[in-house]
C-alpha cells in the first residue's frame, strides 16, 4: 500500500479475517474460504474456534445434509413413540448466535443454498412441513469451504453475495500459517465496544465510490465493507472508523470482488479556455463553499486510500486477469467440459425426494416415507378403531406416503474434432489436431472426458476415432491418415451431427470443434461443383445450430476467410481465425468453447 504503510502478509490478513468474523459473525454474514483440505485451512479453522467466545456455537454442515437435519422438523423416533408430532432442532437453530461451517460449498445443492440465504436474510428458520408450523431464531455466520479446482466449481452467487469476506488461502505455504496478532480477550473487548463505533458520511461514501470504481455491482459489498471497518475499529479500541479501518475493508471485502481495474485519474492541471471569464479576485470564497470543497477533497482522499489498499491486496495474476477481462466478458453458459447436470431416479448424487412409487428401478426413501406418514398416525388409528379393524399395524403407511429418492449426475463431455484433411496443407492441420487431442486427453483422466476424431477428404467423411480416452488410439488414428483430395465439408458436418446425437443418446454432452478453411467443393453425393457444395455446407451448418451443439470453428487458412466466418455464423459457433495454430492454442480455444 502506498504512503509508507507497513506491508501486511497474506496470513496476517487471513488471521485478521478470522478475528473480525469472531467479533461479529452475524453482521458480517461469514467468510467464503477458498482452500484445499490441508494444514493451512485446518490452522485457520482452529484459529477461528480459539477466537470465538466461550459458549459460541460452531456447527458443521455436511454436503448432502437433509432439510430435516438443516432446518429441523419431525423427530421421527419420538413421534412414532408418542403418536403425536414432536419437533427436533436443526443445525441452523443450534448455531444461533454462532458460526456454521459448510463443507464442499462449491458443490452444495441449490436447495441447501437457498435455505442458507433465506436464514441469513431473515435471521430465523421458518418451518412448515410434516404437520409442523414453527418460526425459530437462527442468526449465525457462515464459513463456506470452497475446495473447487475446476473453473465451473464456484460458490452459488446468492450465497457468496451474503458473505462479507472472500478469502483465498491457496497461495499461503504451511510455514507461513503461524501466529495471530489477536487473542480471545481482544475479541471479547471488541464485541463489547462494537455497538459504540460510528462511521462518518465521508467514510460511507468513500466505500461506495471505491466499490463502483472496482466494478462491483452488488450493494451488499459496500454494506459488508462498512461492517468490516466498524469491527476493525472496535478491535483497535476506537469509537470511530478511520482510514486504517477503511483500508482493511478495501483489502478484505472489495479487492476479492473487483471485476475491473480503477480508471487512472485525469491530469491535475487543466488549461483554462481563453474565452472563460476570470475568477473574481476581490471576493474570497464563502465559508460554505470552502467547507464543501474541503469535504470533497477529504472524500476523494479516502476513496483513493481504499482503492490503493484494494489494489495492493490483489495478487499479480488477478491484476493481469482484470486488465484483460474486457475481451471475454459476457460469456457465461455452463455447458461444455464439465458436462450438463441431468436429473434422474436411478444413480448419481442424492438431490432430494419426490412423491411416487418404487417402480422401474426407482429407490424408495424409507426414512422420508415414514416421516410423511408419521403426522397421520393418530387419525389413522382412530379410523381403524371406528371401522373395527383388528391387528392394526404399529405404523400405518399408505401409498400417498411413498417417497422416492431423486439423483443428479454430471454428464460426460465428448469433444468431437472434425478435421479438413484435403489440400496441400492437410498434414499441417492434422499435426495441430493431433497435438491438441493429446493435450486434451491428458486432462480427460481427471475430468472423465472423451475425444473423437472425424476427418473429411476426397468424397466422404470418415470416423477415425470413436469417443475414447485412449491416447494410444488417438496417435495411431492420426498417424495413418493421408491428406489431399477434395473438400466434402457437408459430409463432415453431417457425420459430426450424427455422432453428437449418439453421444447425447448415451447421456453425454458433445462439443464440436471444426478445423477448416470453409471452402467446400464436393457435394453430399460425391460430385464436384463449388456452388452446390457450399450451399449444402451451409445447410449442414444450420443443422448444427438446430441441434443446439456447443461448437468452435478454427479457420486454418493462412488468412482469415469470409466463407469460414459465414459458416461459423450459420453453425452458431465461435469463430477463431488461427492461421498459425499450435497445439496449445487449439487446446485453450477448445476449453474456452466448452465454457462458453
């Protein structure tokens, strides 16, 4: 940070974040903790537990927590024993006034994320299920453990927006995670002082202005920054927020949320136009004007201080990403390399329950079935006695009580390379495709993706490599492919659409990558004629769009071709002119197409 301020280490800031959360867990909402399981994360969690006041609740929420355990609900055993609905407390109610630790938050189900955000917003759990109607206080902070390593594994946006401090521990070495400047006694004293801490209008406006300059669209970020600044002031023994506290808010709250770099300030000296009237020399500025000018200068100074603190906290790679973010902003579709999420009732991760009968392999959820039947036992016993039925069961379960477990699974992605093997430069293009496939296959073992290869030359298209993860098969298929001949582009696209349809029928997600210059000269029936061949190629391209395939067209000609760009437009594909492509560039382009 500028101005000769002492440098703050990454672990010192992490320890400070734990301290501030311990001071005001409810006001801050929580911490989004990005780190893999290991000594650094465990040390941070131990530090938080040490700083929390004695008696403050700390509860852990597993990934596949049920609604009943999270929110509370029917105590099934007690209800069946007593014959009347008996409620049990959920984890959120048990954590009232304390902190909950959400495991593997990047994979949390939308339902669990919605339950957490609702409780954070209203400060209570509203329970209306299983014959119960309860409203129970549940005010807490959240530590969301983000272990995501893939680009598509991130915390739900709504939950992240409600957590004041996004904290990244991935670049902190275990040897650095030692010590803390504060202890539990400091936290107790700061908690007692927090209600007395005030923030002036200049401080509030500077936080808002800094958030706007950093491209932060959510208003909650400024509110979080104010709460962090007040907690920092209370920790330092102050009754008013100062510039040091605002710098803490800039580092911990605003810097991780920045989407743009702040614009450079305009030059301070501006020439006055000749035709502008000179300022009056005999009338000094009034006290009101002078006060307003000083206030503006003070607010600008505070804003600059917050921005400098935020920029100093950003790692170098993040600054580089923000500087180039304008090129790729606006692409947010989720299909591609990680596959699309599919719902079902046979396999995958549990994703709640639904009413239904256990047919066609569907699995009955016994506990939820009993839970649905329990509130009706007293009524059903009365009906059985009135009808004079003997030998009534201890628990009467009817068809309308049946509950079936729902599952979700992420489909496997297959990247289909469609390579133009015609012409004199075919060997060069095949070398590029070979290198790209080898790079992608190296990642397939981790992501469980597949790669396929279709080549078109002469009068037809040929499937050289069915969907596979085998690097050996890919090398053998590419090594034996000759080049030259005509360009049956329509046949190549038709073969790709047919293969993609087969991938989808097997539950996969296809991604199409076409390497060509876009100049077709062989029609579908194998006859020559550029006009007819190009017309049929455009028809086949529209079939790709109609199939809603994620596609990338790599223009392999020495100079970008208008026909290739037009073909990409008809396909609905991303167009990449790549005259001098190498394997790494093609591989990165395929990954980008899968994400976009």
